[in-house]
C-alpha cells in the first residue's frame, strides 16, 4: 500500500478537527444550522493554516446525506467523493495556474448547471489573488448574480492583492497562525496515533520550525520519522535542520554581554566546523534575543515558542542582561543578516558584528558625515584652501611668550607697522574666496543685511580670521557690519563655503581709516552696550581711544596705542589702559601695539 503523507492523511474532515480557528468554525457551523450560508466566502491567512480544508468541510456539510449539517458523517458517498477529490459538486481550482479570462469564462458557463449529486455546488478558488484583472472582472459578475445553488469559497495568502470589489461581495474570514503550543499538541496527537516515538523537546523544535503552518510541521515530522532510526530526539532534529541548540545561543549571548570577543568568535568557528548554517544561526540568535527582550514585559509571548525544559535558563539570563543591551545586539545582528542576504560572507559579517558588539564600537552618524562632506565640497568648489586654526599663544607657550609675541618686531632700520607685519608672506597656503558670490547668496537670504557688506573687500584669511575692509567714505559701515545680528547670517554662509565658522575682522581702508573706525567703536563702548560679538575682531582702533584712557590716568599716550586691539567687552578698554601704563618703562617715549583679549 503506498505511503500517504501525514499532512494529507491528517487533513481535517470535520469542523471539530479544525484546530486554532475557533471564530471561523463557530460562524460556519452556525450558518449551516440556521440555513444562512452566504453565496461567497473569502478565506485569507498564512499558508498551511487550514483554509482549503475548511472550505472542503463546508462543502461536505452542505452535501452530506445527513445534511445540511455541521457534523458530516464522512462515510456517505458524497463525503467520500469530496475527501478523494472526485466530487462533481465540490470543485477546486488553482488560480495560480488557471488565472486567465478563459478559465473564468469556462467556470461561468458551468456555474448555472445544477448539482450532479448533492444539494449545492461549491467552487473553491485557491490563491485567488493570482487572477488577472480581466479574470477578476469576470468573477465579479458571477459574484454579483450567483445561482441559488452555488457557493464560492475564495482562498488567498495575500488578501491585499484581491480587488476591493471582490472582497466587498464576500464574507471575509482571517485565519490565524497557530502558536507553537498548538502545533506541538497536534504533532503529539499524530505521533501517538501513528506510533512514532518522539521526545517532547523534539516536538517543540519541530513545532517552532513549522512557523505557524500545520502542513509544514506535519511534513517535517513525516520526514524525521523516515530519517531517524529509533526515537526522534531534539539533537537529531537539530542535526537534520542544521540548527544549533539552546546551549550555543545562551553561550554566545553571555560572551557578547560580558565583552568576551574571543569566546564569541570561537563559537562561530566551532559551528562552521560542524557544518552549521551561520545565517540560520544568526536568525536563531535573534529569535533567542527577542525572547529575552519580551520576557520581562510579555512573558506569555516569550515563552510560547519554547518548551518547559528551556524556560529556566531563559529566565535566568533575562534577569542578568539589561533590555537595552539585548535591543542593541538585535539591531546589530539584523544588519549582519541583511548584508549576508545581499551576498556578503555570513561568517565574516558575523565576526565583524561580534567584534563591534564586544568592543562597544559605534558607527558614526551617516547624516553627520554627509553634512560635513557637503560643507567641504562647497568650500573646495569656491576655491577655499585652509589650514587648521592655531591655538592661542597662551596655550602653546605660556602667557609670557604670548605677551612678547604680541609686540611687532623692530628691524635695524626702524619700527615695523602692524600693516606691514600682517602683509608679509608667511609661507602659508593661498586663500581664494569669491566674495561676490557670498554677497549674492546673502542677498537671497537677507537682502537688507547684504547691503551692508556689498562694498567690503576681502584683505586676507589666516588663523581662522577673515579680514574685511571698507572704503573711507563708508566708514560708518564698519560698526553696522560688526553687529551680531548681521554677523551671524554672514558667518552661516561663510561656514558653508569655507568648512569652518571664521571670526571676522573689519577695518577702514586708507590712511584715515583708523580714526573713522575708532570713533564708531568708541561710541558703542561708551554707551555701555557692546555692539560686537566675541566672534568679531575690530582692528585699528583709533589712537584717540587710548589717549582718552591715558588722560584719565594722567599719562600722554603716544603712537597708535590701540592698534590691533580686540574688543570683546567694554571693560577691556580700561584693561588696555592699565596694560599700557604698566608695560612702558618710559611713558614719554617708544611706540608699539598689542592685542588685548582672546579671539
């Protein structure tokens, strides 16, 4: 006698034998009892959950000699014909291979024929979502005006692909995926009836591998019964499937949590030498970590997929490892799986992931890197070549050397002016900035502010300071340009072009520029409201400012005492006076300049 597969042999023949679909069974039984059977049903859900079997049981109940009845006897001629797929009244059509308009038209021609033996004709269309648009339209016409003796049962695993007009004309039932305990109980019933000796833990592994499909789980049990010589054990099932045991999952999880990279990598190497599928191992490790994550919050969900023998170890590990660590590991392993599926070496991807997890390596933010790259590309496109800003002299050499370096050197022929010192070529990189494009960009964003800077000329850029000069007739613009509310908008554009946010230095070009600038700066300080932000350097402050400070101390300041002063706060004016008063041994002679305050 030929062998019959277990999933075929144990296909439900009655409503009572349908497991895990209680709402569907209850509704259909009640419909038959009250003679309120609909003309069309739509059964949707994962594969192997009993959609087609339920449709056949419905056909048997409608055509049984004892019926219509929710309890078909399964022994009458009509029931046996349905079970053997030879009935002329319960017809099954596979829409995956008969999906065209011609097949549906043929069905339409036959649908008006009366039943051959039973009371009703039941048409079961499996995988109905595979029909073409034309076939769907033809089926829709039959569903709108069906004969009284016809019941349509449409089955699909992808309900979202069925036309809404079809769904609206059917009573829809969603078949649920059974949990591992339900599958294990069904497998235990089958194994006892068939005389298959199997360990309880092995049934749990088989049920978990079934992934919510009765057909898959029963088919795997049938394979194992042929593969195993003797009782089916959990070890034998894992060997057959190429999966690992819970011991390896627990060991790997502990090694990663305790940052023992070598031990985690040894597990990978050992599993590969044993011929295990590392992609499968990664998936099983993710499933194990998922159970660890769910156990403190939803224990029923976490424990539904494991046997009683695994529960104690899982609870112990979940009590030690924080949920944040579990989530971090799951995300990293998920990325590893994705890369392996795209063609990466599973072992290499797993080893890289384990090293990163064990060493707390964090990937840099892609968004942050892209922003930095865009800024640098804009800077290069505008011809900007920059060196890193040098640290203050106080940080490099101490305050004494910084104070000495602040005084311009004097050669043998005489004093060197600040302008001559700044104009010398120090051998640094060349700088090129399209100031016109900067102003045009500012005009687009802030037209009123752009008018202030449109007449400025770039004099140079070094040590993170951009020097801008205005014509003598526009000396008043120096004060306006240095106001923080305007400066910040200009600095935003410069940062996009240069890659850094430079400090700004404003001055008046020409011989009399210093005086004009000094007057505007002096006014802002005297008013007690500093108009300059700490990012702005004002150069060539009028000597009058220093003279006024010196006069208040009874000292006649000579030369350009305030040249190259950096004004960060009004109080620095008085600090400058004290500095000049204390730094000159001979108050009546000598000249020089210094720079006060931090840039």
